[in-house]
C-alpha cells in the first residue's frame, strides 16, 4: 500500500477500518505499514537486521561501553562553532 502515489491515504483508510472493527489497541491489531521493500527497509523499521539497529545505526563496538560514547561517535558534529 505504501508504494502507491496515494499510499498515505491508503494507510489512513486501513487504520480507520481497523478502528471500526475494534482491532486498535489489542494484541496483533492495528496497522504496521512498512516502507519500501520488506526485505531491506521493513526489516530495519522493525529492528530485525542482525547487524544494525533501527534507523540504520550500527551496533556498538567493544570500546563503546556506555551510551554517551556510542552516541558521541555517531552523532553529527558541528562544522563551525555555535552551529546546530
């Protein structure tokens, strides 16, 4: 559904149908609209790739024992002073 030019409207419609059927808020109900090919982007959306985290972030290495060290290495750094 997401591959069509009206994909967003199709997902909204599907969510409304699920809401009308009473499937929102129960286990296994609702919408899970994967983007792109299910074997690449969909696996990344769900965090099922064995070598990366959701959002195409790589797994931490041995020296990165805490969250701050992990993010510091991967976060975008300002090119100039006072730049966000």
